[in-house]
């Protein structure tokens, strides 16, 4: 296998993603919230690159079958039903719903991968499920970190490193310098993912706006064992992994 890592969507374009196998990461908090929403019964999540697109998509759907979710500057968008906290995406709210989802970083990164051959949505919460799927499919993979406003984010890079570490524990894999950097970061932070999130720039910002409780949810490895997959223009739960999925490479 071969895995390459991009630390920001600014390094790729949507045509460059055509035909690739891609894993998209936005630990704080988009991909964590998407995993949670689908696990809790949402029908699908439609990523929208901006608010205008989100409202346009919403206007074409039945009002009782959809929810608008997302954030700007970490806060719920005015007029939207939900923000970007995984705690908001409960089964009572999302079961059977289509969620139109627009966030500062993650939604745009996912939308950019709509022409990929396979596009998986990953975070710490569904780590083993993602690794299992990547290894089963095999071949060459791109890990795309959503980053923070076009720049590097330590939490996404560390998550990418964890994927690489767990894949390496199961099969041979070639990585390049960015992948090696991600792997080194993970090995440095693996014993306390939550502490890393609290020290990260975006983690500190979320704490400052009163969303610090989300960090523990986003750091809870394998707590949401699902594999969301981009299918056309939406993300759906194509694969469900049993609660007993083997966990690999976890610190003692």
C-alpha cells in the first residue's frame, strides 16, 4: 500500500481528487459530527461549500425531512437548525433526516473530493473502522486534512498519523515526508489525544467560546465505529462496523 498526506485542501483541487481513494479528516469538529449524525440515524449529510449553496439545496428539499447544520467562527450559523457540535446530532433530532452541512473547513474539503473513487470520512471516533476499510480496499490512498482556514492543524495531522500507524500494524505501507511527519506527531501525542486537542490552536479557540466539552467527544477513539462514504453529492453510511471491531495500536 501507499499513503500520501496533504495537510490542507489548499494543496489539492477537485479534479486532482478524481479517481483517488481519499480519507478526509476534520477532527474539530466536522467529521466527528458527521460520524455522530449518521450513527444516530441521519439519512445522509450533504456537504455545502458555503452558506449560499446550503440554503439553495435546502430550498429544493421538503422542510420536514431536512436540517441545516454548520458553523462559522465555531458558532451556529444564523437561521440554521444545528451547529457543529457532535453533541447536537442526537438520534431524537436527526433520525431519518437529510442534513445539509456547511462548515468553515471540513465541509468544503469533503465537497472537493466529490469526484474521488472512494471518499471516506474519518476522525478519532471511527479510527479502527476507517483503518479496517482502508486495508480491505488496499492500493494507494490520499489522506486530506481539512486544516484551519487553509493552514496546518495539529489535530488533523495527528489523526492522519494514527491512521498510518494502525495501517502499518496490519500491512506494509509506503509513506512520503508529510506522512512521516504525521506519524511522528501521532507517536508524540498518542498517550493523550485530549491533551493535544486542548493545546491546539482551534481547541483553545473552542474552549474560549464555550465549546470545550466537544473536545472530549472528538478525542474518544473508536466511540463511533462507522464508515461514512461520499456517494454522489452526499455522505451516507455505506458501511457499519460491529462494536467489537478490533482496536490496534492503542496506548496502554
